């Protein structure tokens, strides 16, 4: 049942192992017709992707965030509770299947310490979260400033399946 596409091969294995066979919206009539969830990596480059993936796989990172303005072009839809995602490493290899368990949108200035800690980065503090995410959100918007009223989408997720890489 394997294909030459590593994402599709990962999905065919992960959906069975994670018992995601019955998740609406991702399934076709046969396994080969099932639509793989979006595949993406955390961060702004390969090093970030690997570092943040390690935090996910260790259970330290159980949340993420994005600036709502990054979705205005319509290329991607905003995350929703129940969404599945294939998380890749810095080389684009699929490593984990996650499911979004909670989504809320708040102003940047109202992101709380609990969410900052759940993102699992740095010293887990809200101050660290604000510094890192202010820079990241500004960079992703071509330098557009981040104000305290910038809408930020906060997601919580759980790992449904992690690939055994054999490293």
C-alpha cells in the first residue's frame, strides 16, 4: 500500500496506527483515495523545524500560535478544532500526525502565561514568548509591526502518531 510520496505513505500508515480512519473529511472510498492532511513544519527554517519538532515529540510543546493576518490572502484557511496535520522535520520528512484540540483568537497583548508555557520554547515564560513571537510575526509580515491588539490564533494539539525514525 506504500507509494513513492513520503507524505502519502506516512499518512497511509499513521491514519491506521492513530485510529484516524474515521475522521471525516480525510477519507475516500479506498485507502489510496484518502486525502492526506496538510504537511508543514514549525518555525521559520530547517533548524527551527527540527528544534520545535523535538519539543513536540518530547511532549514539551503542545501548543502553537499564528498571526491571524497571515491567513488573509486565502492560501491557507485558519485552523479549526479537529484538524489533522502532518508535521515534518527540517528536511521535509513526515514525523508526526497531530490533531488540533482547541483554537481561540486573542489579541497579542492578551496571550497568557499558560499558553506561552504550552508552546514549550525557551524558558517557557510569557516574556520569552512575546519577544520571540513579536520578531517572528513581524518577519512573516515583511516587517509590519506587531501591536498588542494584533489578533493571534492560539492552537492546542495532541500527537496521534509519531514515526519511528530509527535514529
